[in-house]
C-alpha cells in the first residue's frame, strides 16, 4: 500500500511540474510575462491562431407533456393528488 501511495504522489508531482513548465508563465504560446506581470507578445515569433468556429443554434422543439393524472387530480410530491 505504501508503494502505491508513493507512486501516486510521484505521478501527481510530475504532472504538476510539467503543466507549470508548459504554461510559459500563464501567458500561452507566443507570449511571455512582462516586467509587471502582464503578458507581452514575443517579437519575431510567428503566432498561429486557430480560426474561430461558428456554430448555428439548434432549433428549439417544444413538446406538450402527456397527461399523467386523471382530470381533477394533479401531480404533487411524487403522486397524483386531488385538487
């Protein structure tokens, strides 16, 4: 059990450090952290930005509910109850 725990700790430490190193100071690819913490573009570096994806909205379909309770009753607290 202690070997499993040690392996899990080692794996989480490796993943944690690798993510921090690839983030480039939190600015992303083609940018670097400036003197006061703001992100600045790298001069001379080619920054490839992906094209925006436009998605058409899906049509909204409204279907009336089927009647569950007989007339004179309503659905309340998990079962049909009289008015």
